[in-house]
């Protein structure tokens, strides 16, 4: 009987020990799978056109899930250097935060980060297109893009995002513009891209140029008489014809029989602006040129036509 009692005691001890190990094991698994996320994410952006509509969290290896909106999230615009409080988030493994963004501006942005964190690594990606959404429609319009912030953890514990900075760098489009001769010849003589640009001359048929969204004012010039004087051009005036002239200082006057007296600007074949002007055929001019400053917002073909009415 003594032997039997010893055996029962031994079996019971083994059972209790096994149970304790199982409990400790379950506790260890639970503890190792919980990540406590806290802190603020700092956005750095050059303007105030971006609206964060939602922030969701999902497992990093979930390729199809939409994620779940984080607690206490408040949508709103970000501008300059903006801290967004994420509160405290519990995750079961490495995770991705998804920022849904609507852009009320026309400049695109690319997201990235150089930040590092303890107890893990962080990566940021995403592109926001320049959709120019009306501010009154930011809650209902299609998303302009998403920012993905993936946090890969080394071990369980607290992940502090207080020093994480997401940089949103502007991405400017490049517009292909063709300056085209009209049916009567190459009326468009020269162009300047941007107020600080140099004067460039067109060829006889058409000239292909590139205009950046970052510097998208384009001045097209027709020289009626004499040289072109770019320093006279008033860049504060856009979307209308500007005429500059000065009488010749020469005592010899060489009258012209016919002068052009109207000009029409076409963009992709559509008439944008027309002007009429008069030149005296009884005098000679040192210079007489007209120009038109427009803001380029797309790839297009520009034609300037002049003639006599």
C-alpha cells in the first residue's frame, strides 16, 4: 500500500507540474503576442491640401484585408508639421497602418520616412495624386491615395512612435507642350518658361517643350517688328494679350502697307483668347511685340494665329 501511495503522489505531482507548465506556456504565448503601440506620428508636408479620412490597422501579412479603424481617430487636414495622436493600439504581430488621404490640391505627394524605432523596424510608402478635390467633398470623394506604414516587431513589448516622422514630398508632373505653326506660317516666334526663364525661339513648324508643374507659367511671344524685350513683360498679368511697343529713334521712316491687327490663341484647337490692336502704317517702330502668359495644367498643343481683319 505504501508503494501504491507513493505512486499516486508521484503521478499527482507530475500532473500539477505539467499543469503549471501549460499555464505558464499559455501566459508566455499571450504575453509574447501583444504589442503596445503608442505615441504621435509627425507628418511633414509643404501645404495644407491633404485630408486624412481614416486610419486603419491590419496584420502586416494580411494582403487582402481592409483593416480596422483605430480607436479615437478624428479625421482632419494636415499641414506643415502636424502631429497625429494614435493613442494606444494593441496588435498581435507585425502590423500595417493605412492612412486614407484625399487631396484638395493639384500637386501629388510621395510618402517616405527615415525614422527608426526601438524593438523593431518601420517602413513607409504610398503616393497621393493631385486630384484637386473640393474641400466640401473630402468626406465623399474617391481617395487620392493611401499611405502605408508597416511596423515589423522584434519582440513583444511597447512600440513607441513618438519620434516617427512621415515626409510627404511633392511630386510634380511634367507636361509635354507643342508650340505649333498656324496655317499661314509660324506666327509664334519665342517663348519663356517661368518668370526667371530664358527666352527661347521656335522653329518654322513646331517646337516641343516640357513644362513642369512646379514652374508652369508659360509666356508665348509674337514679334511684329524689331527685337523682343523680355524684361518688359509683366508676369503678374495672365490669360490676356499684352502689347509692348516703342517708336523708332531713326529719322528714316519705312511705312508698311499692311500690319496684323488681331491675334487668336488656341489650346488643343479650342479658341482661348482673342485680341485686336492697331499699328500705324505711317511710322516705324524700334520694337512691337505681343505676348500671352498662360498657366499650363496639362499636356497640350498651343497655336497663335494673327492676321488682318
